[in-house]
């Protein structure tokens, strides 16, 4: 599992510092070099699609590293196994 999470970190995508909920839109805007407001509007529009928009956002929220590199799913798994990271 460590290799999987390390490969996610190597992509270089991080949650954005300008965040409202999870920082996903801020991270996408930063990586693409576009307005965070535009990305937020597009994500909200994607929520109109049945399951796809919200499902994709939840998957991104679970797997996207914070600015310090920690990944929510990895931390959850480590807590279940008794190993606590950070």
C-alpha cells in the first residue's frame, strides 16, 4: 500500500491553500493555472450529474494529499492498523 500512496504523492498535485471545503478545487486551479472560482463553478455543475460529480469529488478528497503530503485514506488505514502517521 505504501507504493500506491507514494505514487499519488509523486504526481505533484496537492490540495490548494485557498480552500473552502477540502481544497480540491484550489489544488486543481493551482495546477491548471486558472481561477479557483471557475473551478468551483465547474465542480458545482458536475454535481448535477448523477453520482459522477459528487463521487469523483469524494474520491479526490480521500486520495489527494494535503500540503504536508499526508493522504486522508493512508492516515485512516494507519490508524486502523495501529500505526499512526504524523
